[in-house]
């Protein structure tokens, strides 16, 4: 959403929040998130429609509470991201803690490259930043923001400790090279796609057009796919960077069929985490916008 704004208001906001103590920075971000919730009815409608389709067992009141929680989560992420220049290895424990780090470590030792499967859940920007801060810089697949000034600002914050960006237009070539060098690449795989880049797999029981590139790269390079999610922990008052066990690839010999099957496995992993933390996922994205041939629109 920041890419729709002018550079100077965004830059001033980031710098002002960035000089606040952490609790106040979070509070300022959450206030902004709540304002967006009330001032952006179209996004509210999309969020409630998604929740109605994905979690029909929830009451209308429960779905509204989840959606409000999403904006709190986004606001907290904004506040935390503004503080990135203040963090060093000496005070890194204040931002996040690892869980399941041994899963990442074992994947790296295989020497075939690591593909971190992640989503717009919790503090996804915090996870990649913290990982680089702790001495594990990675590459991140991104779509450049529409506003060049905001894009440059966000890129600088993401790369403060060695992270680099791979543009979506360089997706295949960038990932192939990174895997040959046994590097780590983080990929957000929970956004709506269109064919032929996307294939239809179930997400919350609804066919969702999903990027299959991660599966094809993993099949071709034998890189390890590790689910990695950054979750806000209200008890710890910081984020947990969770590395799950690697996902075993389907290898039937039919590359196209395997790409669909593995994309489904990756999407199942994302769904499990979203179900555990529904108020931290980006429900305001039109995840089911692209429909299979012959099916009516859902929005």
C-alpha cells in the first residue's frame, strides 16, 4: 500500500517512527493500521469476503475481529520496520528469536541452495531482516514498488545487513544462479497469479491460481524448500522466526504434473500457518481473483 503514496510523507513517517522507543513505534504503526482499516472500505470488503469463503465456520463477529487483527499486525510490522536502522547484533534479541533454526542449518549444509517458502504473514519483512542481521544474508524475490522513491527507501532498509533483491522479471535466472552458489532465497508464494505462471491448487478448499516457479526451480536444482514464517508472539513481545521441516518434493517423472503437486504441497504449508494465526495474514489481498475457466468471479 505504501507504493501508492508520495515519497516525502512516507520518508518523514518512517524517520519519525524510527526515533521512537520500540513500544511507541509499534503503537504508532498500529494506530496507522487502524486508521487504514476505517478509512479504506474496499479493503475491508475484500477481507471480509475472503474470510467468509475461507472460514465459513466463523461467525460474522469473529471474522470482523480477525480482520481488525490483520490491521494491527500490519501496523506493528510498519512500526518495527521503521526501527531497522537501530538494530545491531548486540541488540538483535530484542526484535526476534529463532525457532527450528536447525532445519535451516541442515538445508544449508546440503549445498544445493535453500528456498525459503513464506507468505505475507506476521512480520515477513522482519524475518528476512533478522536473518541477515544474524549473519545469514539472503536474496528476496520482490516486485518493485510503483513509486521509485518509496521503492528505493524500502530496498535500502531491507538490505541494511546484506540482503539483496531479485526482481520478478529476473526470477528464473536469478534463482538458478543462487542455487548453484548454495545461497538462500526467500519467496512469498501467497498472491494471486494468472496462467501460465500460475497453476490452480486448493487454498482453504478453493482453487487459487498460484505461482509454480518455486516448484519448478526446486525440481530442477534439487534445492531444499524450507517453510519459514515470522510470527508475532504476544507473550515474548517479539517475533518468532520459525523454520519448519523441509518439504519433500514429488518426483514422478512428469515435470508439469510434479510442479502442480509440489505447488499444492507448498500451499498446504502456508495454509497450516494461516489457520494457526489468522489475524496475521493479508486477507485484504484478492487471493482468489483468477478463476478456473468457466467459473464465475468471486469478488
